[in-house]
C-alpha cells in the first residue's frame, strides 16, 4: 500500500505547521506580535515551498496550543494537544508526501500481531483460505452482521479462515456466552448458532472454556482492542464492520491466490 500523499485529498498536510504558530500567537506579549507575524510569514513560505503540488487558499493561526502528541484509538491515529485540550483527527504527511500517520498505524498493527498467538484462537473456516484475525463479542450486533457476511462470502466461493478471540468486557453476558461456545462439542456450530440468535436453555460451562475466555480478555487488554468487531487483515487493523475495507482485502487476497495457482 502506498504511503505517499494523494495531493487532491491532502487537506491536512499543513496541519502541524499551522499549529505551532497558532499556539505561539495565543500566548504572545504585545511586543512579540511582530516577531510572530514574521514567523507566520516564514512558515507560510516554507509550506508553499515544501508542498508545491498543493494550492493553498488561506493561511492563519490554528487554535491549538503547545506540543502535540500522537495517540491511537482502535485503528485510528489521532493527535492531542493537552495545553489547549484539542484532539486532531488528521492525516499527517512529511514534505515528501509520505503519509506518516499511516506508517504509525502500520507499526502499531505489527506490534499487535506480535502479541497474538494464532494457535490460541478459535478457528472457523477452511485452513487454506485467507486468514483473518477477529476480535468479537457474542452480543455485538455488528459482530453478528459480520458473521452473516462471512457466510455469504463463503457461498460466493470466497471463504476465510477466521482466528477468533472473544472480547468479554463490553456486554454483561459476553463472557458466559463465549464460554458456552468454547465448551461445546462442535465449537464452530455453537458459534454459528449463537451468533444467529439461538437461545440455549442453559449455557455450557467448563474449566477449559473459562480459561480461554480469561486468556482472550488478557490478550484484548494487551493488544489494545477497544471495540468490536476488530479485524486484522493483511497486517492492517479494521475497526468495526467496514464492509468496503473487508471487500478490498478479499479482492486482493483472492486475486493473489488466483495468480499463484496460474503460475503453477
């Protein structure tokens, strides 16, 4: 995936340049105004020289003050200025057009992948299909919609191998329902039934299932999953049932698979 700027969509490219000027001017003493104006002029000139493929129609101080820190929430990177208590949902580029926000997202995804042991997952789907790491909650409506989506894709000839981990800290019955699935003789069938809306008269319990739910909860905390469903596909994090991104992943995965078969 390219991490270079698409200049027609790069509204946030000048963000950090404007931020430092805005924060400084807000705190300026009267006798410093001239220096700040000169700094703003220099910053604007540097912006236009650095990003020559962009046409800027305005340049003015930003409301943000002080230093800016990078944070993550789900699959998104965001930027926080504690002094002025601003959160910036932005994409940051360097002067070469490289999307440094996307690079940070990729690095975070790789750290998360390193913490995940696929052998500890509940596997659903054929072993030779493209793999998807899935953090899910039995009581999450979007997780249930995602399960229906996977079933539909399998019927189209595009199944996936789901490596499932349960998130049990959001809905009150999630842990007991996850344990029920893990204690069933046929885990995949139990998963499908519960996600389809089945209401067993009694939920199964067992030490092995309870231990797996607890291990999944520890992994969720370590990896930093904050919502469901959360997917990791092709080294990329997808927060929520983002059908467009999932379809793109499937298209790439099955195109690559077809190319591999054609070369044999």
